[in-house]
C-alpha cells in the first residue's frame, strides 16, 4: 500500500473516530440539550391574576410546584397548562395573565427538575407529572370533560400523550412538533437520531387517538420547531379541529389580540 492510500485511510479513520466521539457526546448529553430548567426568557412580567401556589405529588413521590386559579370549578372550563422545555412558571406570566379575562380556571405545573422541584426530567417522568396534575384537578372537583389540555412546545408532546383515548373538553397545541426524532433529525441530520434518542415524544403517532376538539397554533416563521410540523399535526388531527397559523410569529408566539380571540372562541365552542 502506497503512502497516498495510507494517508487517505488515516484521514478516513480520523473522521470516523471524531464522528463516533461526537455521537457518544450527543448520546450522553442529550437530556441536557433537550431540557433547560435554568433558562430565563420572558421574565419580569407582573402576575395580574390571583393564584394559589400548590404542591402536586406524583405517583413516584415527587412534589411539583404549581399555580392554581379557581374562578368557578363547577361552571367554567379548567385549563391545564403544560409548559415547554425551558424556564420556570414565572416565564409564562405574560400568557396566563390573559386567562383572567376569560371564564376559565387554570392550573400550570412545573416539571420535575424545574422551578426547584426534585427529580430529573425524562419523557416518562413528565407523563407522570401531567397525569398527576389531572388527578389533582379531578380531586378538586373538576370533571375530566371540563378540562382543556394546553401544551406549549415540548408540552405539546405531553399534552398529546395524556389526551389520547381520554375524554377531555379540548386540547390546545402551541408550536407542536411531530416527534422529537423528526425534530432531532432536522437539527442533527448526519447522526442516527432514531437510535440515539431516549425521549422520543411521538405525537404524530398519537394524535389520531384524540377524539375531542383540537386547536393547533403555530407561527410560520418558527426558527426552532419547523412550521411544517405544526401543519402536519393539524392534518393528522381528527375533526373538529381548528388552526391559527400567523405568518410572522416565531416559536414563542405573540400573545396578541388575534391569538387571544382564537383561544376565547375555541374555549367558547366547547360549551
């Protein structure tokens, strides 16, 4: 074998080794790439709606901080708000303030590993968190058919999971993805994401199992979760289904009058 071939083989070998090292790093650090509890965007808004700070215990004995607003549990719908992969409850104040203008109750929970909660976030763990929140609401007097599940970004994956084969009033998906595998492939196309990923959140395989009204909201200018994913989720959803696809909204959608009217109209349609 001549020197040129040996040189080429050594280059190829080096590339393969580097690729394998990066793949191993991605595998070992994937949950730190997916979950960002200390990120602090959209902070500083004053909470304008009265809430009770409550603790919700999961079936694996983790206590979750949650905010609860009870306007009229017997006569109004109750929104269960499942936030995304970053930040604290305070980072959603600019959204839940607007719920005060609607005839709704709401419960917003923080995930395990977020907002000072114990535990580490995983797909199965977050499913347990959300199901525990539903049970907590039912114990408070809410009926399942009066609960509206609201998922934001990563929270759409949990919302879809707990909604399938159940009888909630409705589900709202803000900036949803089809699956974390597809989202990962869009960011890291040269790596075997399907084999590496621990937390897959396969919402596209579950949404057909939701038999109650669906509202999907997604900005066409989303730079984090591609808009086509939200559109695909809408296409896969059963009727009755509704969409709000503003042309210029990014991943964190503008909570403007148009979006709020969409939310209000959807919730009114559930009565």
